[in-house]
C-alpha cells in the first residue's frame, strides 16, 4: 500500500484540521470538509492508519452519554510530511519579513495574560509554512513564558543563553525555560506545547548552518 495523491489529500486535510484545534478528528468532520461520504472518509482513514500516518483514539460522544466515537490524530510521520523540505531555504528578504513579523507579534502580547498570550502564539504557529520561521515562533512562545518568570530567573536564563555557543543557543533556551517552568510554576504546559517542542528540536537539527545563525541572531535580538 502506497501514499497515493488521493490518500495524501485526505491526510493533508486531517492534519490541517488537527493543527487548528489540537483535537483528534472524527471521520464525519473530515467528510464534510472534503465533500465526501462519511464512509469514504472512514475507509480512507483506516488505510492511512495502516500506513503509519494516523493513530486511532476514542472520544466520548457529546450527544450520547457514555458512548464513545472513533477519532484519528496524525503521527509525527504525517506532520513531517507537510513540513518544509530541507532544500527549501528561506531568502534573506523573506527571513527579515518573517523575523520582523514575529517580533512585532510578541510585542503586541505584552499586555496579555500568560494564558491568552500562549494561546495567541499557538494560533499563529499552524499558519507558518517555513521551518526556520516555525522555530522562531517556538522561541517566541518560550519568550512569553520567560517574561512570566521574570525577576532574577529571567536575567539568569538570558545571560546563560547569550553566553552559550551559537550551535547550542536555540536548544538551550527552550530546554532551560521549559525545565524552569516545570520546576517553579504551577502551570500546566499541555500536550500541544510539548509536541511542538519535539517538532522544534527536530527542525533545529535539519536547518542549514546559515539558518541556524539567522535563528541565533533572532534569539539574541529578542532577548535584549
């Protein structure tokens, strides 16, 4: 069994739906989105499950107490399929626009509560199509958390990261902030954020040296 264009079309739509809501997708919802019958959608999702692109789960049906319904969510294999290919390197002009947009977006969140700011960043991430820009938004997400930590903790983390070697800076920043949040804040990180961190770490390893330098400069600029 191979991933045909038709199967890929169904998978892409499910990934899009999942990224927008972070909720596993019922086959009827996918059927409506694609304009096909629910049984066509269900059969296609079973095929994609066999190929390793989907995981089956069970959710309580809100309309029927005690009844569960079959839902599907994409695996890492599915998510990575629609990420930027390694050969697609962002131009300096495109990167400048993306960087400026992220920094302006982060500045607009300064008056928001932590939960509102985090949700706004999470809402933006699915719109990002370029790998290095995705990494910039993940850094932005943890800058939001860092501001909440504040005080001496914020100062120490900034100093640690800014003095780290370039190749370690981006992973050290996210890892340090994540570890500090878990240790010092009574705040639930959530499955969505931890999954994004996994994608971020994988994306960092796939960046070119030039892209890593651009992202490191972005982090330095954002920390000042």
